[in-house]
C-alpha cells in the first residue's frame, strides 16, 4: 500500500500523532524544505520542535551538506560570536589558532539555531547581516566573508514580548519568521496523548524486557484533561517512571495523581515557596513572571495565615506586615526565596539521565537557578 508523504515522514522520524495541528506543522516543514526561506519554529517547551529542522534539512537540496544544531542559550555571551562567525588567531586571549565558526562550516548547508531568543543583541546584529547579505566577519578580522546558509530557528519564549522589552530585534524577528511553524501544545492534541503514552510504554518495555503499561478508562480521561505544562517531555518522563516503579501494569487515575498528574491541572513540578507548592496553571514566559505570580499568591496566603494566627495568638499578629500582596520591587530580593527541594532536583536529574539543562526545563526553572541550587545542595 502506498503511504502518504506525511506518513512516510512520521515513520522515518518516529513522530507519533495524527492531530490536525501536528500534521499541519509537518506539512509546512516538508513544503518549505524545497526553498531557502528562513523558518522559525515556535512552541512551548517539550512539544517536539527539534525534529522540524532535521526534516527540513533532510528534504532539501542541501541534504548532503553540513547540518549543525546550535543551542544559543547554552553558549556563553563572551564566546558566541566566535562560535558562530569564527575568529582569527590572536583575536582575543586564548585564541591560539584561527576558527572557522558555524557560518563558515555550514556553507551550502543548514544551521539550526535553537533557543534563538537567548542571543545577545550584538550577535543578533551580526546574524541579521548574514541573513540579509550572506556576509559576515570573523571576530578580530576585517575581511568580509561570504556564506550560503539556510537558517532554521526555534524558540519556546514569546519573541513579541522580548521585542517589546528591547531584548530581541524586531527586524531580525521578521527576517527569521519568513515561514513560522507552530508546534502545538500536548493538551491540544487529543488522541495523540494516548498514542504517545503507548509509544513510550512500548519503547521502555522493549528496552527493559518488561510488560508495557496500559491505561484504565479513568487514567485515560485524566491524561486527556491534564494541562501538560512540560508537554511531550513530561509525558515521556511519567510513562518511564510508572513503567519502572509500578508493580501494576494497568495505570489508573489514582496512580497518575501520585505522579503529580492532577485533575486541578496543577503541574506538580516540585516548586515550593515557604514550604507550599505553587500553582503552575499558567504558562510563564520567564522566571520573573512566575515569581510575580508566586508572590501575589503568597500575598493572599498571608491574609489567611494572619486570620489563623489572630485566632490562636492575637498579640503576635501585630508584628506581621499589613500588606496583603508583596510589592513588585521586592521580587529581586525574594529571588532566592524560591526553593526547589533537593528531592525534586534529584528526581528531575534522574529522569533526564543527569542532563542539567533538561532537568531545569522539567522543573520550570532557568539553568542559572538550577546551578545555584545544585551548588547549595552539594549536587554540583
Ligand atoms: N511526535 C513525537 N513523537 C515521539 N516523541 C516525540 C514527539 N515529539 C517530541 N517527542 C519527544 O519529546 C521530547 C521533547 O522534544 P524536543 O526536545 O524536540 O522539545 P522542544 O520543543 O525542543 O522543547 P524545548 O523548547 O524545551 O527545547 C523528546 O524526547 C522528543 O524525542
Ligand atoms: Mg529544544
């Protein structure tokens, strides 16, 4: 039987799912592969953005040329220009030899710029130039070089916000987003949730030679109504966890709740503030937005605590602040008050096979906060 091109792509890249939004994203990727247009993939963390640039490269005329995937968020600001555009020998302390850089090395090929929203502004200017003219200059050089590179970029942050806050160039955004591809969040993918559950359950069963786990009807219903803030990455972790630790092979809603998959859509990332789990019902652009939310919830709780204390010890209450909501200016002071308990960090590291960056994503914290906590807990 003849397969449709979309089915072929899914089989080749082991992409599971059949929701309209997913099919549309894959279809655009295949269509755009034949062109040289820049593509910007947008979507929440863990939705599966990383497969798209591979599909584009492999289905383009560049497929026999170099493909590089670069995580812009993990390269230090001081070295990113030299990594991308290369440097001359002696351009800076430690530049003992010249370096070609990705834009040179990927000539005639494809560069995938992941987490493009993290690029420093100076690098954004260089990137815009190479996108517009194909020209770039190595660090420490004055010679203009030419390159022919196809750019596919991805981001899980709202670049419009970054633009309005002056952190991302609008002209670069329009240049990158010639073709936008939106990867849908898992909660919008209906039956795909169950298909993915099965896929991950079968994969792990095969790997460890165990019986695959399956879902009861109430388990299925819970997975379908859950918010999935960590999307496919989170689902995979849950399935792996249950496959290994559950003596039961039929997974019920109650068992899922023990893995923090709850009816009230609480994400259960293990983030606690003053010993209380916070609400993760919303998606936060960054840690600061989340802190604002946490602090305003805390404000409401202060009121409740005041009421409780006033019932038991009326004299104590006077020494507490009369504010109900912590003012925004205090957010920075309270940055370190956000505690991720050691256990959650250890769990997240275990799920992610020791990968700190992925563990931080799962916990919904920045890599910087992750490193701070690892140091504090002696896990570094
Ligand atoms: N359709 C799919 N079928 C099977 N596995 C998938 C699918 N989509 C994603 N995955 C798996 O989900 C995980 C997360 O995907 P990926 O790393 O591409 O997310 P992302 O969108 O790049 O997230 P982030 O923005 O946090 O980097 C990976 O383990 C990936 O293999
Ligand atoms: Mg990614």
